[in-house]
């Protein structure tokens, strides 16, 4: 694999998720796990101007903040691209972590991330479940992270399992707002 | 010191540096260390709308990306605030690092940062030289970092020493663009 394709090594891109009545993704389920809900969306447009948007969330992809070289090599071996034609289902999961999380130094955050098995859990579901992380906190947005997942319909049970595993980790004790938006692609 | 004052623990803020003919900071010297120069500025406004701006650079403060808990405790013990009345001199140093730097995983970048003594070098000049780091790369800006320094005029020789020490580190081999803009406050 050429270095440019390595996990998290691409140049940052800014991405907007607009909830409204247009957009290529139809909302099939929207649940609030913790904290304040988001207004219910009917459709979601990724990076398209939607004049009637009821809410827009924006974030940027970036370099990896915790992943070590060894972890990245293990991810690169199973990597999955966004936009595969068979990946007709998606999820947008905006998350905000607590002030206590953000007040911790890098090594303390990394230790919790590692103890939680964040990388191996996600890796276990690659390449069936593709994932792209967008950072939002630095933009003064209401969430810290917007994670976008894409998968084929037959991987949906595996996706539920992935979320269930993450949500019981020590890292998730720092999550104070989480909304889970499930989508299907409209053709 | 209350936790909210800990180094790098505050909520992110977005800051713009506008070069033009207005602004509270007068440019006394502008040098290009490596890479493409920036158009020469006469005055610099921090976070003020300047309709005639010849260039504007924007970045956000953020959580610490490399600093460990022990390092942060050593910084907190000597911390210096931005905006002290005696700090009548400032420097804005925009930097871009190479694609090779950004393609490295977190542990590899941290190892170079540590071997370079980045934290102890900066700490040695606290509290005389205050520093605020702004991240720019994730916004698609021409530089990755905008570092803002403030100090009293008698600390200028120490500031030159600080920069000289940083510029010979292994970390600086990854710097491919650096402009050094020196400023004095206009009252």
C-alpha cells in the first residue's frame, strides 16, 4: 500500500452533515444515548448545501491523535474505504466527552483509550464496517467528534455488536452526549 | 492552581491574525526562515476585523497533543498568561511541517518531539516568555501552527536563544515553511 493510503495519513478535509428534507441518506432511526437530543432529521446530506437544514454539524478529518505505528499497521492491513457501492447503510454518531476528559494530559487520555481496547475493537469489524472520524470540538461545535460508519445491510448485527462493545469501555464513561443516527442510501 | 487554569486545559478558541495597516501590533521585523515568504505586513490585528488585510491566518487553541501529565505539571508551575501589561513585544511564528511528519503515527511524532526536548526548552524560558499555540492545518490553512509569543523588551535576547535552541532540534528538520514576525505593542 502506498504511504498516501495509510490510515489517517491523508490531508485534512472539512465535512458537513446537514439534516433536512433533501440529501442522499434517509434517516431510519435516531436515538439519544445520553445528553440532549438533536432535532429529528428526515434526510441527511453529506457536504451538500441544504437550504432548509434543521441542523448542520461540521468536523474535519485529521492526523491520528492516539494510534501508534504498530496499531496503524494493523489497521492498514484491513482498511475499508468510504463510498463502497455495497455499503448502503450508514450511521452518524456525534459524541461529546466531558471537561474531565479534555483536562487530562495526552498520556492519561491514551492510557484510557488503550485500556478500553478502542483500536482492537474497531479493527475487529474491518473491513466490513468502514469508519471516518471527524473532529468538531476545536470548531466550537456542540459535539467533539462526528463518527461516520458505512456498511452493507448484512453487517448491521455486527455493527450493533461493535457499538455495544465500545459503550461499555472505561473511555465511554467520559461520554456525556451521544446521538445515534441510522441511515440508508437513497438511489 | 485551579484545574481550569492548567496548561492546555481550557476550551478551544478560534483566533485570527490579520496583517494590514491597522491593529495594535506594529511589525518591526519579518524574516522568512524556510519556504515561501508572507507578504510584508506593517501592522497586525489579533482577532479584529481589518477590511484592508493583506493576509489573515487563523488557528484554534486546543487540548495538548503530546504533553504528558508530568510535563504539564512542570509547565503549570511556571505558567505565564497572554496579555500581561509589561509584555510589550510579541512574535508570531507560522510554521508548516512536511508531509513526512504528518504521515507518522502518534508515537513516532511524540518520540521526535521528546528527543528534541521541545517541552523542557520552552519551559526554561517560562514565565518570562509566554506562548500560545494555535492549530491551523485542520482548517486547510497555509501553515500548520501559528505560535504567538509575548515578552517584556528585556527578555528579547532570551527569546532569540529559545528560537535558536528549537531550530537545531531533530523536530525542526520536518519544518518546511517558517516565517518569523516580530512585533511591538502600540498604545
